């Protein structure tokens, strides 16, 4: 189908562009053919409108002879032949319309029509040539739009693939560490190992349920953090305490799933695990200037800082935020004298009330500012 027919506004603009052509044809009839102006206008107006639709046929020879791959001779022969056929059809329509006008009280329209045929033939070929030029421009425009659309689709696919790959790194990374923790408990605390298996199963179930989404609420993200820290508290016992600050007003704030998981995992693995007396992992959420600020803080043993690891989790978070939010999101790390802090800033977006899930009994029982 011709692209102009897919949009009424495009077709309207095209027909409006033929108003000057109708005026020129009327002037030609009045000056060269010496028709009265009333007859010239009555003859030229409908003819220009009819020829406007005839010239839409230029779309097909233009598609059949692309400028980039067709030679000059082929272009000339194709479009000259099409112009002659179109102009000849226009003359036939003009003759029939002149007869109708003569029967309607404009006898001069038909009596002097034969003298107008050569000029009408030339005019028809020139107008068809303009139509060919316009159609080549339209074809180039449509090709550019398709190319841009394909480029955007490829960008989206690449972005989605990258986000999927980055999210896929989280679960195995955590799973390996958890299985190692379970294996270390089997010999010394079988009941604790069984509890950890149950908690791990619950965490993996929820992480799979939430991890497939593009965004989840902060309430759901903190629920995953609590489940993970519950697993680690079985391993570390009283050595691990957790301080959580999570205002209820931010329940519906949207974040990428498992965003805090790598940071909390690093806080336990590279911080608490290296301290004989243990320490506190603080997880905080707050709003600042329409930004959501998430902070994970932990102490660490300065003597073991050199063996802190590859920072895979932190780099994962940075790449995910850069891919999803660009410069609108950032990660800032502060490391001073045995205290490590990772701060995430991203645009604050709140979910609709219908999108938020009711809190579980476990979440409802947590004092969000208390030390556990």
C-alpha cells in the first residue's frame, strides 16, 4: 500500500500541495487556451485533483528503480514511459471532463480543448516528474526511519541482554557462597545447616520471582536483603548484627531487582567475616532531592584489606545502573580506616498503589530502625 494512504494527515498535505498546480493549470487554460476564467477554473480544479491521485502511481516505478542501483538509462526510460502513460491518461480524463462541462453550460471548455492537448501533455509530464522527485524523497525518508527504528530496536535488545547477563551474575555468585557456608555448618551445626537450606530455598524462590522483572518495589528489595542476612546470621550468630533504616514512605519506590544484594554480600564476606568480634551491617534508604539514596555500611579489618577480593559485586551494580539509568544514577564508595560505605543514587520513581504487594507477617514484625 502507498505510504500516504496510511496517514490521513500525509494524504491531506499531499493534496494541499497540488493547489498551486491547479492554479497553474487554470492560468494555462485561461491564457493559452483563452478560456473564460469560470471555464478554466471548472476544468482545472477537478483535473488537478484527479491527476494528483494518478501521480501517486509514481511510487511503484520509483520502488522498482532505486537511485542507488539503477543506471541513468534505466531511470530515464522507466520514468519517461510512466510520465507519457500518466499524461495520456490525464488528457483522456480532461477530454471526458470537458464534455461534461459543455453539457453543464460551459461550451467553451470542450470547443477549445483540442488546442490545449500539447500544452496539457507537457504539463502532465512535468507534474509527473515532480511527483517522481517527491516519491524518491519519501522513499529515502521511509528508509531512514526504518534504519533508525532498527537501530533503536537493536539498542534495546543489547541493553536487555546486558541487563539479563548482569542480573544472571548475582544468583550464582551468592549461591556458591551460601553452599560453602552450608557445607561448613554440616559438621558442626546440622540443625543450623538445615535451617540455612530452608532459608536459602525461600531466598532463591523470591529472587527468581522478583529477578525476572525490570523493577521491583524497595519493600520487596529489602525483603530479599532480610532473607539473605537471615541466612548469614545462622552462620555468624551474634557476630553479625543488622541495622535497617527504611522509611515507610519509600515502600513503593522502584529499583532494579537484587540491586542491594551484591553490596550486602560484600559487607558480610569482606567485612564481618574478617572481624573476630563481628560487627554491624547498616542498610539505609532515604529520599534526597527527588533521588532515592541507598547506603550499605560495614566495618572491616584493615589488616585484611589487601585481600578484599575482585569487587565483582560492586562493578556489577555500577554497570547495571549505568546501563539502565545512564548518568542519572551513580555509586559512591567511601573507605576510611576500617569503615566501608557504598552509596547508590538513582531517580526516585514510585509505583502505583496497586503495584505494591502487602507485607508479609515477617516484614510487618520488623522494627525498621532497630538493631537486630
